[in-house]
C-alpha cells in the first residue's frame, strides 16, 4: 500500500544539487515574464534536465504567472509524495489508491505521450509514469483556452501525457511516479517547476524508457479494436 507525505522537496533537487534549484527559478521566472495580460503562451522553448539548462528532458513552451512557486530549498509548494508503490504488469483493471494514480501495477504496454481529448486507459498511463512521463490530467469541462494551452504543452514536451479525467480533486492535476500536484489553472507557475523537476526525472523506476511506440488511442477507441 502506498503512503502519502505532503509537500516534501522534489527528489530531483536533492539528487542534482544547487544547479537544479537555480534552473527552477530561472525557468519559472522567464516563463512568468512571457504571460502578459493573460496572453497565449509564447513560442519559446526551454530544455532543462539533470545538467541544468540544455540538459536532457525538461520543459518547453510554457508561460506562467508572477512567482515561481519554488521555495529556496527547491521544494515545490503543494507537491505530495507517495511511497511503497508496486510496479507489476497485469492485464486486469487496477483499483488505485489515488485519483488520478501516481504509480502502481499497470498494463505491460504504456500510453504514448501527447495530448488526448478523451480519457486514455488508466493502467497504460501509469506505465507511462514508470517511464518518466508527467501525466497532466484535466477536467473535461476546462475552458477551451486552457485546453489549447495544454495542447501546446503536449506538442513540445515528449514526456508529457495530457488527457481528461472526470471527478478530479482540482481542475488540473500533474502526476509523476510517486508525486502529485493539484492546480486550478494552467498558468500556475508551479506547473513549469513540476515539469522541469519530473519529466524524465530521477523518481521514475525506468529512466530512459520510451513514451512512444505504445498505445496511441483513447480508451474508447481501443475498446473498439
């Protein structure tokens, strides 16, 4: 059974040191400057990974609001961590303790990263988390402007999976393996910090595993095959 701990420092910061924290603050500050008067996201790409700016993995094409949402110690406000997650392959539906899930047993095939306008197979999405993806779930009633921004994010981040999920605890929920952040708006500055920390971050059990070449359809489409 998984256990939850509230607002712990991202393990990416602990593993990668001060450069990682500087990268968080730099990226979220620059991203915040791009969003003026609620304008659409600017076409600017950041790539931040274990080596800092220009490292592998990271964030691309995201705007934000004033304030980084990252504390001086590198922790992201509101992030919850979950431990004791299993990662066995199985074909049956899984009853996850979290909604949406942050890890656990899953299908043997993963969900391709990208944007989906209908629900995907949950157990396949959890496999994507195991491969280092961030799963950004959104309320199906989210406004079209915010959904368009999510599409832009998914198009420029190869380890980002975006799909609608009903009965979320907040309009948006960002999940990585063992980690979760509830958000009210796509412009929340904590979202870029979360993506920088956990897309192909050190928390995933299978670093370097793909987020393509798996299931490319929605749950409804796949059920008709």
